[in-house]
């Protein structure tokens, strides 16, 4: 019986190695500077950084900018939305995906950030209130943050 338990524990420990990268490695792929893919009509850019266990996120769209520092344990953090109104956001990881909930007034939006590969970030945005269909945007990694800074001027 003890041998079976030991073998079972070994198999369970080895499963992540058999099926790809660990969640930590997948999460680390999210960190960086991202710009809307050339085919997208959006001028959105995102910067995602791990600042000693706190997420530092900067989102820009046209001339509007939204910046937040918040933990990734689901705590609500106060921000100003892209349109300048008071809002709250919360973040947590669901496996390798970063989940964001944004509440502004009577609107609630959920975003799921997934690193498709090393150079592609997928952002799925769903309006929860009012009910809406998911929209998916693909962003490409930008080599350095100065490329994003020139886009926002």
C-alpha cells in the first residue's frame, strides 16, 4: 500500500512535466509590453509587470491612459477607468490565465489574459453587466517600453 501511494505521488508530481510548462512559467510569459496586432483596428497597448508580487498594469488607448497596481489575489483596487470615471479592478490567476474584473458604475467587464506563445498575448473581454458577447484581441510583444511610449504621444 505504501508503494502504491509513493508511485501515485510520483506520477502526480510528474504530470506538469509531461503536459507542458508550469503555471509560473506560463504566467511569466504575460509580463512585458504589448501592442495591438497590425491587423487590429485598435491602438491599445498594455504593459504588464510583476512588481514584487504586485501586478503593475498600464493600459493606453489613443490618448487615454489607465495605470494600476494591485495584488493578484482578488482584492479590489480603486482606479480611474479609461474615460476618467471611478472604478475598481481585481485580479487573480486561473492556471496560466490572468483574470481581471473591472467595475465602473453599473458596468462590469471581465478580461482574460493568455500568453498564446512568447510573442502573442490574447485578451478576451466580456461585458458581464450589461450582458455581452466576448471579444478577443491579439497583441504582439514590443521589444521595449519606448516603442509603446512613442505610440501614446
